[in-house]
């Protein structure tokens, strides 16, 4: 019987191991799958701390911001703790610069600046940290449960941004994917033809305000909006064609939607006309 003692001792050690061991294994897999990657929230909630139920619904209340400011998270740490999946990350604020490249982190754009206050501006965006907690159904979830919880809160691989962005952005992403945006205007729409249809003309409306993040970054430029001016001179069916990012696009749409136009005229009668509007953002 003496020869059995080491075996019995080893068995007792295994049974005495803490119940958190499965969580340790889960955390290794989570770090491998998500740490150091940029994920997109299904809903672009603002705030420094967000708590979600397992099905992806928000526990509590939070405002929704522009996806280019509040939509993407760089995952720094991720771990199962108790019955929560806890994530710490940094908001990735995006710009579409004049090179017509895919959007990129404003911190990359700021690296190219020679401004004296560049470090201060960079610091403001490095400080955009966020803590996210997702409630789990058990303390020791399996891989499928963890992925389901993550996919309920974040966009899953292969899913299109056009499924989650506001209507004003869908045309942009559908065009990027080779699709064609459907107009939300139900009536007959004309395009400007010299000698046949007079172009709409803006007669009133305020210029858009800068977003706070664009002001901090000192980021400026020109973006383009597609819209339909209906016979009453109201801007409808607005869609972003050439974006800027950092929340400027939403500011532009908000302002243009409130503008009043003199409608296009065909055969002496006002008609709906599709047109493009350039919106300039410049700091003076």
C-alpha cells in the first residue's frame, strides 16, 4: 500500500485545485482571440463604463454617439471574473483623410503633425479608455458561450457595417461592398438638367458646428452629402458620400437637414431634385 500514497496525494491535489482554473483556461483563449484587436460595438454607446446583459442589451442607460467616435474599441485586457466577462479598452476615433484611404485611427493621423501641441492632442485620445462588463450565465462558460456573449455586444467577423450604422451611412458601406443604396424618397426624383430643370438653391440655414473631438484634434476638411430637395424645399433622403470622421459627418447632416431650399423647377412647377452638397469644416 505504501506505493499508492504518491498517487493518492496527486489525486488529492487535483481535487483541491481552485474552481477558477476553468476561468484561467478561458482567459488564455480570450486573450488569444481578442487582445490587441479592434472590435466594433453593435450600438455606439458613449461613456467610460458600459454593462451589458448576456443577450447584448444594455444594463442601464447610455447615449449613442457617432460610430467614428464611439463605435470601435481597441481591446487591451479581457478576462472572465466571476459571472462577468470584463473588458478594458480604448476608443478608436476614426478619420477619413484626403488620401481616400480606409478610415484610420486619429492617433496615426496625429503622428504626422509637426504642431507644438501634438502631444497634448494625442494625450486626449489615448485617455479615451472604456470598461465593459458582460453578464454571463455561469462562472465557467464554455467557448461557445463566450463567443455568443461577445458577438451579442460586438460585430461578429464577416458581418457588414451597413447592418448596424444609421441610414445616413448605409449607402457609403453598401457602395464599399459593391451594393447600391435604395432611396427612401417615394416620389419622382429628377436630376438637374440645364435648360430643363432649375437647380435647388439654399435660402436659409445655419452652418454646422465642429464636433468636440475634431476640435481637440484640430482636424478639418470637406465632406459631401447626397440629398433630395422635395417640392416644398425640404432636405430629405440624406446620405453621406465622402465622409470626414470624428463626428463631423453627423454634425453636417444635422445642419443640412434643417436648411431650407428654393426647390428645383420643371415646366413652372416645383419638383423633387437629387443633388450633392459640400460641407466645409475649417478652423480659423
